[in-house]
C-alpha cells in the first residue's frame, strides 16, 4: 500500500467502477467525483492510513504499551484531549496515579 501511496499517478485515471471495486474489496467508502478523479482516492488512502495509526496508538495506551503522556505526545495533543478522544472512539483510558 505504501508503494501505491508514494506514487499517486496510479490513481489519476480511475473510473467509478474501479473505485466501487476498491470500496467493495477493502470495505472503504471512498466517494467518487468525476472532476477530482483519482485525487480523492489518494486522500482516502492517506486518511485510512492515519486512522489506523491513531487506533494503534489508542490501543497501545489502553493496553499499557504506551503511557497516556506518550500517546498524547505522538498525536500532538494533551493527555486530557487523548482521554476524551479515546473514550469517544470506544477505548478505555487507563487510570494512572
């Protein structure tokens, strides 16, 4: 996937059928806009990658692999914001004393 993301030209000529197939096989919901063509696919890949990164950090904090402070640092947010976002996403924020 990284190889595809690093060369966005691969997506510049995708039609609606191709995007529909990507959505079906990957379980994504990439919208298709004729005027934007493949550009929106590249953004969707980037968004998906970032979403996975955030979930991995939440999971690592929940499991104790990262402290809440380290997780917040990785996301460039406060610990309080980290707690709020984790709870909104359905993760359990650990209690540290």
